[in-house]
């Protein structure tokens, strides 16, 4: 009897956890992106609705935060210093993993709709998404290096904070567009959606977008890595053929 | 519009921009008998191609423009094949060593500095020497009231006293094989580390060190560059997978057309004029890169992603 009671309690636990009874139901305009030769970035529409059993609670308004995170790679951050009259790469730190792309879109000012403890817990803002990967402190002032990483990647639009860019209708329907840049790397892009009230996360949902090279791009990439010698020879043959064709073509023209 | 995603470089660039870069470099290449790699690598870095891909793909492009150029020179019988082969043997040894040093420097994170210093040093030295020599030649011909100075078939230097002599008929030379071998090796080494064919060093070396007549220098230089850069391309493709065929193709299409036009333009100029123009161009690139090293960069930090294991 005790066992069965515990089981029933456990079954009901999830719904008991989100006391407000609000859940995300979401969708993506596409869950795969094919990088083809004329790939010039891609716009992903992320949309959803908030499902609830009872009318929306009064008080603090509902807010939505959406993050899109590209595959992480290890990287080296180097700093140039003035050595013997010229600027050279003098010190460096290695970061075990940092996202190649990270976008945060919100329905309001991030510091108002998310408490710092919740941010830390779910690693939502960029600061936590990068700090989470733990930069090994090989050089003094690792903080300065990760700040540089954020600055460089923000400048080239790889890291973005888009406050107020999630449209929210009647605390129920939400949508946002996230433009993926043209210099995407391959891999699984993680989309996370959070709904908050009073700075506290009520529910979250996760989805994946699969980004792959396709067609010729895929064929060339695979060949370059699996048949490097043959690939090199074909590159040469291409060069030789083009060189000869131009020469022959011009001879015809001059005649 | 016409953006193209490059599969190896993993960036998206404008297709016409690449055709244009290839065309300009090809034109200069055909005109001066240099591969043009010393121009194309900085160009590619400037538009955001990663250094490894720029160097390796640059080498591939140089192969094409050199073939186009050689075929144009061949019609004028301005290629010394025997000299080309001797230079080539040295070149392959040097190229292999250069690619090894390049991989090693990449691992150390100093490859940018290394490439930049090589550029400043070699381009500055060669450019400066050529500039003064050709300026003097032009002044001399002016002073003589336009009458050409008395020309010897070639200039005699210390080089002509070394053993293992060999006859190079097309160049009208009878010299030791050691200097061409050494020149070839040096050029091959540069090809490996800088992604260049080394024409800018080969052309002056053939004129001043080996004493070859200017008219066969361009064709012969291009002939040897084809093989050295071809070899470099394959070694980079195998060692570091950094040859981007899509990028190369666009540069090549621009390059081969430019090379043909450049060869036509080159035949209208006198030897001294060609040399001083080449020298000025080489010096300009050296000075630009030297400034980059000497002035404080606006961004001190750089981010280099590493491949996933």
C-alpha cells in the first residue's frame, strides 16, 4: 500500500512542481538547416503557446526568454603584446568549450524578468553560458580573455542579446525570429524556451535544429577529410585544366 | 547576392569579389612572371578567410595562373626547361620543409607572426634591391640619350666559378648546378610557409644571381612555380585539409583570364620598366605588412577555434 501511494505521489509530482500550472507548447519553422553552396544565412521562426488549466494568475506578468546555442568548440584566445618593437601573440588561454553561436531573445528587459539566481541555475545569459565552460586560468586575468571573446563574437554577431524581441500576445502566444548567420558551423543547435513570472522560471522546453552541409558542400568537405590525397590531386587537375582552357581560349580569340 | 558558402573555409563570401581578386592577381602574375601568391594570401586574409585556408588555397590558385602564363610564354620559346627542372628539384625539397615548419608554427600559435615577418623580410629585401637596380638601369639608358647600353649576354659573378657545371642553352649559360638548386630550395621553402610560388624571389635571383637573360626568366620561373605550388597544394591538402576547392575555383577562373591579359600587357613594356614596377609592388606589400606589425592593433585579442577531437 505504501509503495503504491508513493508511486501515485510521484506521478503527480511534475504537475505539482509547476504550481502555476503553466506549460510551454512550442514549434520551430524548421528543424534542419542545409548549408548549400548559395547558403546566405537562415531565419528560424520559433513560436509557441502557454498551456494552462486555470485562468492566468494575477500579479506579475508572464515573460518569455528564448536562447539558441550553436555547437561548442574548444578555442584558444591569444593576446598580442608589444615585444621588441613589434606586436606579437604573447599570452594565451585555452577555453574547453565555448558556443560558436549564442542568441538570447526576450519579451522584456532581461534583468527585470529573470533573477540572478535563476539565471545562474539555468545558465541563460551569455555571461553564464560562457563562464559555465570554465576557462582554465593559464594566464593571469582569464576574466579579461573571456571578456575579449564576448566582445569579438558580439561584434561579428555570433553572440547576441535581443531584448524585447519576443512578441507575446495575451500572455499566451509567443513568437520570435532568429537569423542564423552565413558563417555557421555544422552541428546541433539547441533552442531553449523559458517562461517566467516575477523573475522565476515556470517551465522550460528544449528543441534541436540540425545544421548540416548538403550537396556539393557536403561532398567536398567529406572528401577533403577522408580522401585528402585524391582531393589534392583533383584540386591540381582543376587548376591545370583552367589554366590550359584560358590559354587555349585566348589563342582562339586572337585568331 | 551571389554569396557563396565555402565548404572548407566555412565562411560565406561574394563570388564576384573572389573573381575580381583572382583577376587582379592573375594580371600581375602574367605580366611579371610571379605567381602572385604574395598578393593573394594577404587579400584572402583581409576578406576573412582563415590563415591556413588562405595559404593552402592560394598555392592552388598560383598553379592555375602559372600554367596559363607558361603556355603563353611557351609560344615565344621563353622557357628554359633544363634550368626549370634543376630549380624544381631544389624547390620540392624546400617546399616539403616549409610545410613542416608551417604546421609546427601553427601549433605554437605564432604562424601569423612568422608569415608576416617572412613577408617583410623577403619582400623588403628583394623589392629594395630590384628597385635600386632597375632605377639605375633606367637612368643609365636615359643618360645615354636613349641608345641602349652595351649588353653582354649575361653578367659574370662569383657564381660562375663553382663546380658541377652544366649547359643551359635557352638561357645561354654554362654554370654550376649548385646555385640554381639552392635558389630553388629557398623558393620552395617560402612556398610552403607563405603559400606563395616564390616568383618574386625567383625572378630577381635568376637575373642577378644566375645571370639569366630577362626574356627567359619569366617563363622559366612560372614553369618551376607550377610544380612547387602544385606539390605544396597536395601536401597542405593531406597534412591540414585546408585546400578549399570552391574558393580555389573562383580565384582560378579570375586568375587565368587575368594572366592572359597580363602577358599581353607585359610584352608592351621594356625589361627595366617591368622590373621597377614589380619592385614597387613588392615593396608596397612589404611596407603595408611592416606597418601592421609596428602599429598597435585595434583589437589585441584573437580567437582561434580548435577542431573537435
